[in-house]
């Protein structure tokens, strides 16, 4: 269990909270909604969207490197390089 960082559980709990809120309100979950979830900063510095912490070293710092959203019904994937709040690049891929 020591291999999993405690902040991973906080991020998992937060994404579950966001999903549950949408489901309980019977809101349609779209790609844009998921992008907002991935860009969430609640509980910073342990937020879903992770940024470099100034006081941490390059060896201990955890950042969001990329995010992936897949729509298996439409055979589409969105890859966002960097943090979801301000991706460096977004690449859309279709597959079959």
C-alpha cells in the first residue's frame, strides 16, 4: 500500500464526487464536462489537475502530464498534453 500516494485517494474521491453529482442531478455527461473535471483544482495541491509545487524537487513532484478522454461508442479519443486547465496541445484521434 505504500506504493500508492495518499493524494491519489483524494483525487479519486474528488472525481467520484463530481461524477456522483452529475448522475444524481441526471445531467448528461459530455466530453466538455469531463474536461472540466480533469481541470478541477479543489484540494490543491492534491487536486485532480496537478501543478508543480515550488517547494518540491523534480524527483518528488507530481504533475498532470496528460489527460485522455475516450468515447467508445463513437470510437473517438481526445488526448490533452499538459494540465487539463491549460493543455499545451489537444489531439483528437478516431479509431475503429
